[in-house]
C-alpha cells in the first residue's frame, strides 16, 4: 500500500510581463521538457497559475491577485491540505 503522501515533482514554464502602467502579469504552467522526463515512482503535479500584481496607492504597497489550479494527484493527506489551505478551502 502506498504511503500517506506520494512522491511528486513538477516542471513548469514561468512567464513574466511588465505592463506599460508598471503592473506585472505572470503565468506558471505545467510543461514537459526533454531534460526532465518523468521519474519512475513519482507523480507529476499539474499547475496552472495566473497572477496580477498591481501597485497600490501607498508607497511600497502592492496588491496580488492569484488564480491557481493545482492538482497534486496521487495520495495527499488531509492534514497536508488543511495545513496549506486551512478553512479557506472549505
């Protein structure tokens, strides 16, 4: 029987774009790469994130909006999920 949490890895492509108004938009997407093949016995996670960082009206204040879909796949313990997301995931 597998352990409480499966071994995982992830490979992703990261893209950053600074917009003309100074705000920042970036993406993080799962990807395949010939130099990083899947490893036997490991689960490859799926990630799809979009983030927008907007400069606030107060100096040195930035606002981050993140929309993310993460699929850990494999076995994930309830304790791990609750420690990461807490009540916001309920």
